[in-house]
């Protein structure tokens, strides 16, 4: 999976084309064609991969009786 959204990739691609001197209309056409190819081949990525390193440790307090067995003696 990509580390960024499809839109982010396309924005960077367009900026690269324009910075290279590609005409506005041609850049738009190339980005549109690239968008179709990316979505057809890789699917649409709407959210980047999570980058959080926070680890879930669970609740700090467990209510009384939770997890206790009531087996007959």
C-alpha cells in the first residue's frame, strides 16, 4: 500500500510536471490519465498508512467481577 493518498501522489506528480515546464493543460491531461491508471491498477487510497507508534495497553482499571470465575467448588 502506498504511504500517501492517491490525491497526494497526483498533486506531487502535477507539481513535478509543472516545475519541469509542462504546459498547464497538458499537465492536467497527464494527471487525469495517471489517476485512471493508478485507480485501475492499485485502487483508490483515501487515507495514508497510520504512522502512530502509540501502543494500546488496555483499560487502567477493571471493574470488580470482570474476569473472575464463578465455578462451583
